C-alpha cells in the first residue's frame, strides 16, 4: 500500500485544477460531432456501447470506431507524450 | 498510429469492459506481447483518467439527457470488471485481487475489503445471462415464501416500485462460504442486489468498490448489503426506503 499524503488544496492547486478542466472541456468541445457525442456518452455519462448505440441510432461497431477515433483525437490534443513516442517508433523502424 | 490497426477497437472495448471472455483473453494475450498495443492501452487509460476528473462530470447537454431519459428499458449493463489487466495496474486489480488478499493476510480491514469485494464480484456475476434470478417475479408475496425451506431466516421483501425500485425477483447466493438470500430490484437500466444473512455486526456504512456502490446495514439480527452501479446517493436512498418499508411490512405467517 502506498502512503498518500493528503494536504488540503492550496488556492494555487485549485487554479491548476480549474485550468486543467478548462483544457479538457475545450478539447472535447473542439471535437467533430459524432466523436464528441460518443465520448461524452461513454466517459461522462457512463453509458454502455449498447446504450450509446440506442441513443445515437447507430450499430455497436460504429460506436466502437467513433470512440476509438474520439480518444485518438483527445490523446493527440491532451497527451504531450504521444508525439514523442510516435517519433521514437518512426526512428526505430 | 502506434497500435496495431486491427486491434485498436478491441483495446477500446477492453478499456470499457465491453468485450466477451474470448475477445478479452485474445486481446490481453496480444497486449502482453505487443509493446505498441500496450502503449496504446496506457494512452487510452490516461485519457479516461483525465476525463474521470470530478469537474468534468455532468457535462452532457440537456438535450442529450432527455434522449437518455427517454430510452426504453435496456438489458442491464454487462459486467464491467477486467477493464485493465491486473498485471498492468496492480492498484485496480479489483475483486480478484481483494479475494486473494483474504487468503494472503487476514486483518480486520482486509476482511472488510474482502467482504466488499466478494459482494461486488457476486453482483457482477449475477449480471451475466441467466444468473440474476432463481425466482423471477415482481410480486413480493411470491419472492418471500420462495425463500422458505431454502434458508433458515426470513428476509423482508418490501414493495418499492412506487419509488422507482421495482422488485425483480430473488435468488440464493454464497458469500464467505455462507448461503445468503438475495433480493433483486431494478433501477432504470440498473440492477440492485440486496444480500441478506443472519449476523449482528451493528455496522452501517456506504463504500464504493471498483465503481460499484455498496451499502451495508443491520436490522433485527440480519445483516444487509445492497450493491449496484447506480450513484451512491441513490443507493443511500434505496437503503432508507428498504429499511423503512421493511419495518412497516405486516408480519407474514411464518
């Protein structure tokens, strides 16, 4: 078990947290519609694939590919490491 | 694209706990061998972690909420276990890890956690096709007598349909090697399992294990544990309803 210190958040922490949330929201808002819808339903509303399919009126396979594409878009936007690992794999090949 | 092209959908499915057993085994075996796909899994998981931030919840627009609310009754969600293979994330190993912990070292805390993990894993198991109910009826006067002769105690089966928790049925289950009664309720698309067994531990708590809310309480020499994937607040409400209606229920013949 890891011991986790639990200091109460400073105003600075709070600002950082809010900035982070704004960054996430902007990234989601910037996504093209079908991908954003799938991501919001899955990640923020916790719907299953079947339920997302029902809400959006598409087959489960389409739900899966939209989620996959949506997550790729978000990863590119939000994870700085994505680019460097791409380059690493390119130089390795 | 770092991940193998034909695997990326399956990796997503694994993250979401949406794969069947065969596909889960296949993709886990592949990830164990393929560095690129393992990286992809970690990438997807970090995206999920970012989005699970508290401040990000409740972002779905009203229109979407209304469309969700208008959904017809669907099948209960498939088991959401095994989102991440244990070897990748020991901290999220879940029910299995906690069950192993019971064998490895049994302290009071571990016992409690192991108990919760058993309840959750039993709940998850119950959601698999054909496992949920031994007796399937919305009538409390059928569920209650059904337990007679199968167990040596009589759990209350209050009617809660008017408060949004219709009775679905009952079954026998085994927790800690002991036979327990399970009364099954529904909440919209979700299932609430109420486990009951004779015990007097005088505890009352609400915890969240692997994303499942677990509410425990004691009444009249029986221990109860309600498990569901509905929000913890709703389960607390369910617990209060169940307790108040149990006490109001007229005594039956036995």
